[in-house]
């Protein structure tokens, strides 16, 4: 019975970040297509073989594609951060309120993983102060959850 609870909890923890990630992608497709990368590689190859004005024109075209790709990637990472991180915190808090240990624990761990995945996408773009504040909020939520649960457990022992 314990093994089933652990497996169920890990199942929630593994599936939740994927669910959020692909949910975002389903409604706001932001992953660049393989064709985009192939086109950039093709332009780079042709640029190396060309000379003069043609080389300059190909380089400009490639640089425009790379700039568009960077803008698209940053927009995607911003979306994943602003959906994934808060949703991860909310699910972690919700999981702490669920009475069934396997489900609550799985939701809490899944929420932590979802928060981590959401932060991963935008981490490089955050300033050190932003990183600190994001981690401070996460730490505060975990501390609050731990304190609430510990308080409930010690209160139940004293009542018995």
C-alpha cells in the first residue's frame, strides 16, 4: 500500500510539469520549427560559399532570421515563467491542503517541479536581484507550508 502511494505521488510530480508545459504550447505554440533551424544552417552554408554583395545579402537575411528566433525564444520563456512559476506555487500550496497524503504530497512535489521548470526558462534573463526574489518567494511558501503542517501535527498530538 505504501509503495502505491509513493508511486502515485511521483506520478503527479512527473506529469504536472509536462502538463503545464504542453498546455502552454497547445494554446500558444512557441517552439521554433526544425525548418527555421534548417533555413539558418542553409543560409550560413550559402554565405560561406558566396562572395561580395551576395554574401552580405545572405548574412543580413540569416541575421534577421536569428534575431526573429531570439525574439520568439524570449517570448516563449517569458510565457513559461509567468505561467509556470505562479502555477507551481499555487499547486504546491493546494497540495499542502489536500488530506490524502499520496495526492497532496504528489501535488506539492509536482508544484515544486513546475515552479522550477517555469523558472528554468527565464532564469538567464533575470537579474541577480530577480533570482533572489523568486527564490525568496519559493522559500517563504515552503516555510509557511512546513510551519502550518507542523503546527497541525503538534496541535493534534496535544489534543489527543
